[in-house]
C-alpha cells in the first residue's frame, strides 16, 4: 500500500492553486526556485515520514531526464 | 614557528646497511599519529614492532587539531591521554552562523559524566610528540628515524621491504606489515592498489595565527560571513593561543596569489577585526577529497589510517578514524602473532574498519557537499536550508557544517554475539566511559579504567557470583557490587542490565555480547569466534 496520497486531499483546490501561483508568479526565475526549495523543505518536514517523502521525490522525478 | 620548536629525533645508522636486517614480527611503516598509536597498542599487548619513518621529526606544519573523546579513551589505555589533556583545549560546543546571525549551537558531549570531553583541540605536532615520548619508553618499540621504505616484495609468509637510509639501503623482512604511511602511501602505490573516490572542487585556505583573545573554546562555523567574500569560514582555538582559521575560497582561484602574505593577512584582518594584534604561524591551501582502497587486508599487509582512507576534514574524522583503526587491529594482530587466534580474525579488521570508514566518508562527503554545493541547484537548496534555519528549528537539523567524529558502532560486525539486553549500548558499541568506583583503588574513576587490555566479562546479578570460565583467552571477570560499584546507576542503564546479565567486552573496549543469564558454555562458544581455527 502506498503511503503517498494519490486522491484529492486539499479542500478548495482552486483557491489553493491560486494562492500558490500568486506567491510565485511575480518572482524572478531565481527567486522562484528559492521559493520552491523553501516550500519543499517546509512541507517535507511537516510530513516527516521518510517513506512518503521518498515516494513523493520519485513521483516528482518521473519522466525527467538527467541533464548532461 | 613562534610557538613550537620542532624536535629532532636521533637517527641511528643501521648496522645492516647493504644487507638484510633481522626478521621482525611486525613492521609499521609510518610514525604518524596512527602508526605510533599502533606501535603503542601492540607493545601494551607484549608484541614487538619496528617503526620506520622517513624523516626525524613530527608533522610538518598544521594539520589535525580536533581529537575526539573516543581517541582520548584509546590513548588513555596506553597512558598517553594525560599529556594531551593537559596541553589541549577542551571543547564541547559548536556554534553555526549565517551572514550576521548565529543560527544555532550544538553540544557534542552526550554524557557530562564521561571521563573525557567531546573534543580537545591540540596541534598535530604535539600529538605526535607525546606519542613518540611514550613510544621511546617502550623497549618493545624499535623506532627508526630517517628510514624510508622505497619498495616491497610480498611472499607467502611475509614481506620483504627495501629501506633507504642516509647510510645506504637494506632489506627488512617481516611476518606482518602494517602500512601507516599516510595519504601518499608508498606501500599502497607499490602494491598497485587503487585509491578511488571524490575530489571536491573547492579550495580552503588554512591559517594558524597567534593572538590573545578571551572567550570560550567553541567551534565557530560561518556560512557566508558578513565580513568577507568567503563562502564559509571556520575558527577554532588551539593550545598556546594559536587559532585555526579556515577560509573557503572557491574553485577558480590563483593559488600563488591566494597564498601571498598580503592576501592572507587581509582575510585574517577582516575576520578578527582591525585591532587585535596577531602573528601568522602557518598557511596552506588545500583541496579536499574522500577516497578509500577496496580492502584493508591484503594477506600479510594491513592498511590503517590515511594510507587506507582519506576524508575531508569537516568532521575531524581522519585522524580520529585512523586511531580507531589501530585500536581495532592491535588486539587482533597480537592474538594472531602469538598464535592464540587464527589469521581469519584479521579479516574482521577489514570488515569492521571498512564499515567505519564508509560511515566516515559518507558523513564527510555529505558535509562537504553542503559546504561546497556541486551545482547551482544544490546551492539553491543549501541556501533555502540556511534561510529557513533562522526561524525554523527543523531546518537547523539539515544544516551541515560537519558531522563531528563519533566512535563507530560496529552494529553489523560478524564478531557480535548475543544481543539480549535492551540498553543503548549494544554489541559492536564502544563501552561508555561512565563513572564507577573500585573498592580500594583510587586510580579508577570510570568504566573504561577497569577494562584493561584483554577480554572482560562484566557480571551482574547474584546467579553469576560464582561464574568461572576456562578459556585460553585470559578473560577477566568483574562482578558488579564486588569488583566495582556503578556510581549512579549509569552503567546498568547504559547496558539495560536486567536479571543476571553478563556483558562481554573485547580488548578494544567494544561490546561483543550481552546476555540475560548465560551459562559458561554459551560464553565460551562466543569466544570461540576469536580463537577460531586455532583451537
Ligand atoms: C587541514 C587538515 C585538517 C585536519 N584536521 C583534522 C582534525 O581536526 N582531526 C582529525 O582527526 N584529523 C584531521 N585531519 C586528518 C589527519 O591529519 C590525518 O587523518 C592523520 O594525520 C592521519 O594520520 P596517519 O598516521 O595515518 O598519516 P600521517 O600523519 O600522514 O603519517 C604518515 C607517516 O608516514 C611517514 N611515511 C610516509 N611515507 C613513508 C615511507 N615511504 N617510508 C617511511 N615512512 C613514511 C611520514 O613521514 C609520516 O610520519 C586533517 C587534515 C588536514 C589536511
């Protein structure tokens, strides 16, 4: 059984998405990257469960190739 | 150097120059901190050794400064911790700064009642000097200065070394060779062994300065310090008012330019401020690496210290790891040389210390990757961690300015026996130096003091009062409440003693087995792992 939630878990998904985009869309690419890194770390700590985190990292990485 | 006079140790021309020296049971190549610890350990166990070193003084310039608690415990067994403690500067705390703020502090002393502090800072040349002063008192150690090994030939029952001296070359045959000849090991090269790993693309400028400055001895690590262009900097107090400064310069630098006095002075000035007078004792520029050979035993040749593995200094795991190598190998080699254990026992040296070195390399690599991010993206993450660490304690746990040397817990060792108690100290762990007393013996203050150099059984509970063992390994039995008193219950708690517990401790003070209520046959069976094919 997978530890990472695949089914919807956020109430008001549209509202959340707008909040997220509002937070980043006027940032330079550099700052947006910093924002994403911070957000990742904050949420990762909140989740804490190493199995869930590993599955999330794998899921996010899917389809992306190493850059030579 | 202003604060240190390099000793010159006497060179004795070999009487066998041009010929063959008498066979030695054990030859140690390299009289550095690790080779000397090895010689002292063997001598303590009654085994003679020849130590060959290519020069006649101690470590040139400034390298290792931090010596860890476990190292001090090991040297204590050899009677050489006292001068180190007297000369060294004690510290337990590390403070980590980012830009102009302190992010957090950590304390490395897990138990304030331990015999030794988490660390002392002491210049490597003092360490070697004190080890040499102890070694020359030992008739079993034949220290030969200005004897450089230039070649070797391995045979089925030993090794023949080619040794060069100012008075000519000779052949030194030996049964066992311990290669402690450092990171540029001649033995390793002559045997064609690959030494592979990672080079970190960065330069670190090391400066040792003398200055009068008050304040506690703590490790200070600065990420992106506000005073200068360095990516990071480190500051450590050593003895004699000498301070170690370490500046991270980056990869694309002009080495000669960076080492020019005026540039070094400018960096130091920015860091310590404009007013404090100082004198520069030593400067050097390093790139750091993490490397290892694949196996630490090659038949009759055993590799220890930097000859076997190299780590980046963040974490002080190089010298401290090497001393633990010697501690691990000493008793095993002694038993084999004395014919009391089979040679396969030496494979457990390779197994256990390769495990420990892998842990050291992993920790040093991770720290260096944090300090020197390899790609722009990893730098983004690194900086995100630092930015969050100010406000969020969780991020401080991710900040890695070096995971400092702790003893190896040989959890997976094939020598480990029963694991029937539930304490924090389990088979494979070193015994903690907790307070303890022995009736009528004021020289004993901690558990490690009563263990001696052999195998020890710590016996608890009334059922073990008459326990006796008939073993070739000369096992000492110590009964709680009779032979020692656990001062504040710390020992009982550490092992999780219950019922009629018995703890078997190896000669290197690592726990071998923990039983709840064993019969002698069970204990003897575990000990037979040591004696092996020799029985
Ligand atoms: C900048 C810096 C900071 C460091 N800080 C720390 C720290 O804080 N804590 C820590 O634990 N470690 C630290 N280290 C690592 C530490 O210095 C080494 O791990 C340690 O010196 C290894 O000891 P060794 O005896 O194995 O080798 P070495 O100290 O290199 O000794 C090797 C010996 O072999 C001799 N030798 C070499 N070749 C031959 C030959 N062919 N024939 C005869 N003799 C030979 C040499 O003369 C030398 O005496 C640091 C290293 C550096 C560079």
